[in-house]
C-alpha cells in the first residue's frame, strides 16, 4: 500500500493530516538527498577513471555522463521541494 493511501484512509483532523503530509514529504526528500549523494560519489569515481559500471559497463566516461544526468534530475526535483537547494557543480575532469 502506498503512503498516500494510508494517509488518506486515516480519519483525522486537517491539522494532523497536514503534519502527516509534512512528515511524508520530509522522508521523501531525505531519500532523494541520500540517493543524490550516492550518485555524486559514483560520478566523482567515474570521472576519476574508476570503472563504476553503474549504467554503462566498462566505459567510465559514458557512465559518468549517465550518472550526471541522474544528479541533474535529483537537483531539479529537490529544487522544487526544498528551499535553497544548491545544484551540484560539475567540475572539469582535471579538477576532480
């Protein structure tokens, strides 16, 4: 069962429902941040030449490109749901 179905099935006042919605949102944002941080770690390793094979096997530069796309997607979503979110600043290969 999905979280919104559980929340919708509970008979509560609007204040409690708002609090539950806020908690659920914070949990989702926390998971997005954790996943984004993991992708950044993979990206830095792939740019550094380490074979991560997260999305593309045995091609670190293409794997880094695919990982970067996911980081940008996480940043886009987090920018919508969190105030002051700073997108990841991709560095040149020589800077990493």
